[in-house]
C-alpha cells in the first residue's frame, strides 16, 4: 500500500497550506491540500487497500472533516472502517 499526505484545509484555506506542501515535497513525500468534503469523497472512491493517508490538519480542519462524516447517513461506520483498513493517521497542528 502506498501512502500519501493530505493537508486538510477548511472552507477558508490557510496561507500555511502551500508552505506545508512545499515542505512535504522537499522531503520527497507525496502530498497535497484537500478540503474536508473533497478528502472524504476521495477516500471513499478508492479501493481500501490502495492508499494509506497521513493527515496534517488544524483542529478546525478536523472538526470540518468529522462534521462531513456525520452528515453522511452511514458515515461513522465507514469512517471507522477507513481508519482500521487504511491505517489512517492524523497529525493535528496549529496552522
């Protein structure tokens, strides 16, 4: 399984997101920014065994992602499966 980094953005993307993407690229890591709804749609559209994710997010970005998951009628169960199956890891940061 390959791994990718996602810089989780809010509805108002931070000016720090492009800097974080450049830092990831400097270290040779694949990554890009994604809004909460975009990331949720992305992880549901790919086969579970295809990609692992490392999320870099502010607390506000994580709250938006969890709100997106909760709006989905079956979101909590699928979120739990995604975390278990993909070995999804989260790093919260102040940006």
